[in-house]
C-alpha cells in the first residue's frame, strides 16, 4: 500500500505539520466520542463493553510514528491508536468497527461478535483480550521471529524491517508476564539476537483503584542495561509524537528493544460501572481533567496557529454526530445466536487436509538401501520424527530449556541442534512464559513452533500463555489470526529413582478443559511418531494449538514383560486421526480404557486376567482432548463391561470424562474406575501408595466381571 513510510512530521522542536496535527486531533476526538457512546449504549442495554480510552488519546501519536505494516498488540485503552492506524487503510471504517464490537454484532470484522477487541487483519493489529500484560511474551516472540523468518525463507505476514509494538498499563507493568517479557527481550538482545520491539507503558497512575507511585515505572525500567528508556507526556501531542518517533526509529534501526513511557491520565473511571469518586479525591480527579489530552491538543493547535477554537469545536461535533449516527445503525445488527456460531472458529478441523500434510513427502534425498525400519523406544521415535519434520519443512522450530546443546534432560532432542543448526533448534531462558511466548510469536509469524516444557508441573507457571493467549486468538479474531504450535511436555509419573511431585506430576485437568486445545498422550513409539506428525499437520493446516504429553517413564522402556523387549516399535509416517483410539486384543469379557503409562500396565494385567479365564481388551485413548468418544462407546458395547484405568487423580481425572461420555450415550453396561489418589507425588517408594498400580487394575477387573 502507498504511504507505508511515515515521514518525520515534526518540522522543528515542538512543531507539527498543520494538516497532520488536525488529523491526529480528529483521531483523538473519534476515540473520545466512541467512549461516550459506548457508555450510552451500555446504559440502554444495547452495548456490552465500556472500558474506555479517555485520557489515553495520546497513543494516536504512537500509531502515527509507526507504519501500518508494523504489527501491534494493543492495550485496551488504545482507541485513538486504532482509529489513527485504520484511517490509513482504504476501505476500513474504524468508528463502525469499534461500535460493532461494543454491541457484539456478528458483523464485527475482527471478533465476529465474540468480544470487544482492538484488532484488524488489514491494519496488522493482533487482537488482545489481556488485562495483565499477558500479550507481552507473544510480542517478544514475534519480534524475535521477524529476522529469523527472513533469513530462513519462511513466509511471514510482515516485512523483515518491521517493528513490533505492544502497549500496556502501569499496573500491568508489575505483572510477572511484563517483567519476564522485558527480561527475555533484553536477554535476546544481549545475545545479539535482533529484537525490534517497542514496549509502550501508558502510565495513568492508577490500576483500577490502586495508585502507582509517580516515579515507579521510571525507577523499575529506566535504569535497565540494554533497554533504551524514553519518557514523554502522553497528554502533550508534540512531546508524545517526538518520543514515539524516536522510539520507533531506534527499534527499527538498531533492531533492539525500546521502552516508551507515556504519562497519561484516566478520565471517567476504570469502566462504565466504576465510580471513582469512591476511592479518589476531588482534587485528584480535577487534576486529571486539567491534563485532558484532547484539550491539550486543541490548545497546541490553536497556539501554533494551525486552527482556531470554533473550527476544532465544529470538527469535534461533526465527529460526535457521526459516531452517534453509526451507533444508531449498528444496534440493529444481528448478533451470534447459536452455540455453533459462537464456537465456529475455535477448533477448525480438516482431517483430510491434515492427512495429506502428514504424508506429504519432503525434498528428494538419495535413497538408502532398502531395509526394515528399526524398532525404537518412545524417546528415540520422537527424536527421529522431530528430525524428519525439521528436514522436510524449514518452518519447523524446536526449542526450550536444555533442548539444544544438551539434547534434552532425557535425550529426546539429542543431536538435532548439530544437524539443523542453532537457528532452528535452540535453548531458551529458564522461563516457561518466555518459552510459550516465543511459540506464540513465531507461530503468528509463519513458523510451526514445537516448544518443550521440561516437566508437566512446570507448565502451570505459564498456563495462561496457553489458556488465555494461544487458545483464544482464533476465537477472538474469528480465524483471521492464528498461532499454530505443538507444545511438547515431558510428564506423568512412575519415574524410578528420580521423582517427587515436580518431576512426576500426574494431573492433566488444567490442560484438558481449555476449549479447542488438542491434548495427545502417546504410549508407544509408533503412535508417538504418527501422533506427533498429526499434531504438526493440524497446527499447519488448521492453526491448532496442540499439547503433546510424553510419558517420561516410557521414554526408554523396552520391556512389556521382563526381558521380552516388546515395547519398542518402528516409527511410522501414518496419519493417526485426532480423536481416534487404539485397541489391543478382542476380548469379550471386559474393556479396559486407559492411556499413557496405563497402557502397558493394563496390557500386563490383561495377560494375567487371561490366565484366570477373563478375556479383556485394552483401549488406548491416545487423545485426551478431544476424547475418542465413538471408539469408547463401540468397545464398551462390545463387552458390556468397562473399567477405566486412569493414572491421573481421582478428582478431575480423565475417568470422569469417559464416564460422562458413556452415560451421555446411554450406555447401560457395567462401569468402574481405578485412579491415582488425590495427592501430590511423594519421593521414593511412598509414590506407589498414591499412584495407580497393576494390582489395583486387576482387582477392579475381577470385581466388575464377577458382579455383572
């Protein structure tokens, strides 16, 4: 598009091009009127969102300092930024777009009526619902990805010289996501990694009702080595614009992080329901009103001879009339009216296309002599498959704590960094939020990231990066943005000689209830290879967020029964459809439903039961979200007796969902479960007292058969 390069609009110190100054005033005025109308609509029960941007209209200057192809991840008080940027895109109407979001209209061009967000695919504004700066790790990941995409020839929606901007409030600057993201950006820059990122802290001095010390943001972020800190008065348009231009210029030129601190005010309370006089004194409220950025811009334009009061008032009134007229129109727009309509973008599924991608051949290589595929352990099969995926597709990245030089704590990524280089297989900070933020940003930029979380218990340090960020992007952008990823997590219990809770966590509940997230748990080498390929293809084809839980205790297992070396298998390139189970045997007396470590335990139990005249089949769920419901029902009805052997906790465990699926399907047969206890995992032999064991499975199997 024309006009991507924004010229320096400040002619001299404190002087702005006349027409441009009026343009910015109009963006600020539009934002103010949108706030006023949003509250009016809320009072009339026609609108559903009233967190406003009043007092923060200086962020129009930040939009003016950037190009429209600089990706932006915005704070919820970014109305003026949104208006200013979208005005530059032919065919967009930022006033109408914002109001469609306020009234939750299905015609809202970004969220489709699911939430009021500032977002636009045409304007490179990635919608955020964050209130606690949880989008900052993603911004760091995106800034990291721009240079890497260009050098690796990966198609990226943004140019290699783009700058990422992310904005947040002073209260959010104290959150661990903000602190960690700034630290990650500085660490990357310190390592010589390009990090073209502008952090914009819009400091209005209060977080809902809790004051921020006037000097806190500067003291916290001003003296950071490697971080250029620029402060400006966000209520003073020339000052804000000059500082924003400096920040963007430095980030673009030096490909390094910059912290832009804009001092703003908050007018009208936190949101429409907030009565700030209940916790703020009249003098404080009056002081903020005196710094109203809209009045500040008007005073500047008048004093500079650009315009006069009557002209500016007329413009303000015309914009207000347009906003009100548009509001009167959009209230009649249709809203989402069914669950199917609401969830449509949540979990797109094109299994045929996924299958085609799974089996898609890579670049031609000299064919080795024909030989049978070697049998491998679970860990070896994952390593082998990661290598094949990296070799086939240059958009695949593998990263996490210790995955590079060391090759993973359990050797699962051993040798991959040497084969494919540190640009594609690399170590990260010991910070799960940053690991997942890197995945969020690189996925947005066109990569297929495969991050590793070292242990299942550690994912809870950063669960919101999956729950609140990754899983929601397609939903709140109506599919216009996506962040494909496959999160590998070493997890579950039964490690021998090394353990305790943090290395033997057996709870998957926090992952299984996230809408749209695929949760896979392979038990065998051949399944691990095929399921990993399927997850990667689901990420590529449908933008899906996949969690691939790898049972640590099975990584290097060779024996199903002592000395038989029956557990390794040859990795395959097959497509294992998401939500399909695997059955072992055709016993007619009992169906044991299980997954993960429960599979070899149940198979051994079934062998012992057979000697007692009980013929059981074992159904490996493989996929825990979505559950293979059709397969569960089929094999339940085949025997009329179901025992769920669930290695997770009794409360909130997988067995509960299996029970619910069978009851919903009107299954009338016998039904029982055995699980681990509602406990953390202790160290040493005591772990066996709370974990599901084979004796418990066998005893429950005999009970259900004898009683039905």
